[in-house]
C-alpha cells in the first residue's frame, strides 16, 4: 500500500457581511457589552442572511479562495468532506451542492459529516488517512455553519455565543523533500454527556411544530458550566496525548489553534498546558463560535497574516456537541 505525507495545499475563509454587536443583542435580552466580554471574550459575530449565505454558498466562496492559494482547478478535487451541524437541507448532502457550485464535473466523492464544533478536526483526520493510503489525492475539507438558524435568540446564556461562517482547507500529498506532514492525531466522544449541548427538534425524533417553534424548544439548549468543564479537561488531555505520540514537547509547538468557543475556555486550556497565550491564535472576539468553522477560519487567518509559516509545527484542538472532541499536530 502506498504511503504519502499530507500537506495543507490551500486555505480560505468567508464570513457574512452583517455584523451583530453585543450592544445590539442587549436590546433583545438582558445583557450588555461588558457582561458578554467578561464571560466569553466575544465582541461581535457575523449573521448570515437566510437563503443567501447558506452553508454551500459560504463554502463556495471560501473554497474558491483555497483553490487559488493551492494553485488547483476545481476538477483537481477528488473528494469533498463537508463538516456542518446543519447543512442546506436534510437531503441531499451539502457537499453535493458545493460540488456543482464550484463547477466540479469529475464525479468526485461528496460526504457530509456532523461532529458539531469538532467537525473540521474530524474531517481533517479522516482526510489525512485517505491521503496517506493513496486512496485520494486532493481533498477539500469544509467547516461551515449557519448557527443563527437554530440559535435561541431569547436565551441570554446561548444567543451571545454563536455566529456564522465557513473555513475551507485543501489537503493533498506533500512532494518529496518537503517537511509538511501530520504528526499525530486523536478523535474522541462521550455520549453520556450528549444532553449538555443539544438540538432536539428538526429531524426524525421530533419534527417542527407550531408549539415547539413558539416555546423555543426547537432551538439549541446548553448546560454551559458542564460543557465548559468537559471542554477544558478534554482539549488539554488530547493536546498532551498527540504531543506524547509525536515525541514532541510544548516548547516545540509554534502555534496553538484551538476551537473558538469562548475565550475563557481557550485561556483555561492554555493554563493547564502552560502554553504561552502569545502563541495561541484567537479570533473569537470578532466572530464568536462558528461551530465547525472556527478552527479552519482561525488557521486561514493566521496563515494569511504571516503568523503561521511553512515548516512550523501547529497544534489544533476542538470539542463539540456529542460531546465530540479531537486534536491534531502537524507540520505546516
């Protein structure tokens, strides 16, 4: 069996133009800018226009940017792995819509993956395995979420946290002589904690009704304290595990790119690991939690502004509903 090393060939991101500030939110729920910033680090978020910046549209815009950076044509993509919590429609998968919107005519594989906020990390690990074995050559991993469609805008503990956006990463084979490769990875899940972060309405278990749409039960619900504790503990332990597996220490890591759910979670993980905050990529203040899009958008931002450079070692960690979790360590 052929063995290849995986390289990030290109990245791209897209955020809807509409900015929703903390001050605007305070007109709907009992909160204010200072209260939100102190607890989450979030100052504003982007909100997609329904029917316009849906996941496939955001992915098309971010995907074109990633293709240009990678120097690839649409038909060079032989697998689309689309990670999202809620795609364009329940069926068919959103990857199929993206294939058409990008003008891909080669009949490439199209798959949607739902691991909530850990989605892109799950997709990255899976794509790496497919490239390493030689099964596929160029895989587009998408993290796109329009959480505004199921956010509870009357729940102060939830509505302040989320925003919409998309990040795209194209993985391919590293040419001989290059240092790019995935060094270690881990994926996990703990279904016993699934009730801590859930959306119960909209699929087979329970369809939408006038009653659940009115009383708010059709929206996301979360036990913030329990999610916070699980996130910090799991992300930190996953980081330690991939470092151990790769035979590296934290001081050999150039940048940490964590899931952007809450600045306090990011800080708590950094404290547990004793990792310097100046080497941590953070953009939650500008975009809030964009679910599966947080890691790829933060990664793209740091690559494009010059912080992340070729040859550097990058540590990624994420967690999400399920509760899902994952981490990966790679040489960019």
